C-alpha cells in the first residue's frame, strides 16, 4: 500500500481530493497534514474521518521537527502539496504569511522529501503564476512566469524552488497549474460561493471594477482526477496545465447565479477594483490531455447546478463560516454591503 502525505487536506481542493480518492481506492493510505487556518475545515472530511486508510494531523508545514517525525514514522511514497495561503485579496491586505506558508513551507517539504527519498512530489500551483492575458491566447506550460500579486508571486517562487530541487538534486517533482476551481466546500471568500451565499441571503453581490475580467473554470473533481493521473503517470520535472476551456466573464457568472436562484440583478453592486487585477486567464491543457489521457468530464452547466444545490443543502456549513472574524474581513474588502 502506497502512503501519501497530503498537505492542506482540510481546505477546499485538498478535502475534495481526499474524499474523491478514498471514495473508490483502497490501495492508498493518506496522512492529511493541515494547520486548520481560517479556510481549513474538518467538516469537509466527515464522510471519511473514520476511514481505515486515513489519518489526520494538525500541524504546520513550516514545522521542521514535525515534518521530519512524520516522514520517519510513515515512510511516505508521495507528497501532494495543496497547502497554501490562496486568496489574492488577503495577500494584498498582508503578504508575509503567503511567503511564509507558500515559499518557506514548500521548501521544508522539499528538503524532507529529498532526505527520505520519496517517489514523487506534486506541487499544486495555479495559472495565476503566468500573469494576465489579453483578449486572445492561452497559457501553455512554456508561457513565462509573470505573477502580478503577492499570492501569485509566492506560488511562482515555490514552483521555481520545486523545479530547482529536481534539476539540482534529482527530486522527482511534478507541478500542476490549474485554472479557477468551483464546487462543494469552497470557502465563501471566492467568487462563486460568495455570490451564491450573498444571493441566498438577499445581500448585495460585490463585483470588482466593470466585471469583465475573464476566468477559465474547472470543476474541482475534474481537477483532482488530473492530479491523480499526474501522481500515477506524470514524468518528474514536468509541468502540467489543467483547465476545462470554459472561459467566462465574472459578471456573467454572477448573473447566471442570480438567474438560477431567481434573484434580481439589482443585487449586483460594482465596487472599486482590486489593485493589479489580472484581466484574463485561459489555459491550454492539451499537454495533460495528450500525454496522460485526461479530459474534463463535468459539463459546466450541470456542475454549477450541482454546486448551487450543495450550498442550498449545506446552509449550516456556510452559516458558521460567515459569522465572526469573516464578517470583519468581508467589511475590509467591500465595506457595509
């Protein structure tokens, strides 16, 4: 049985990955290491918390002693590093924690992986490291890195560090760079859950700038299917873009959600744009499709319906989140809206 260290496994994408892979495979043992910061939530893992092939550890990837202890105890075959501070707005409000977690923490994991000779290290990255596109073109794996926010620059730094570990020390690193994810368990600071929850609460829906920024959307399970394929087949030293070729303007996403929830468009409120707001992201995922055989399975229209239905059915989950400290953060970004 192969043993995997999954970091950040109580967050949105990481918890969906663990739920997905333990839902049908019994040949893997997963240790989930998560610091349980504001976006980490063990309720995301209720369905598998007692699974025989799962163990949770609360801890920080920056803790060298803890990381060394876990590698000694479990003799991991693989590391999948989902752990990251991941929201651009928060990185603008305060960048230090992003560099501590995303850069220093990744380095701690890379060094331990090198010492203990793991079989593969997967660094989960983002299309944001490429910067911004004009009205045409796609990000490929050969697109130069040009990050435009503290968040994306911290992820780009981690990517380069991971690749240097491969080239210098032979560490079997593979990097994945995914477009915008959506689906269940996503923290309400992100666009789609924020708009769903505000609409359900009859609150204004804050839209940055003119709302014409374009993002490429992929359902979280399709993303995690791709990560699984990279784990099994991805060649060390390679980078794989993951995207479903579903570009949409932010304002169109917002209006679609309002339509599906039968809410009026006068709930939309345009707010001052985010500093350095990238205009357009779009992914060319032909490499992972051609080399590893991955293709997105989820149709956007059906998957967005499933996502909305999940938030409708899980009001208690998000009600607990949007109280207290989250309200203070929300007001910092958008004011009393």
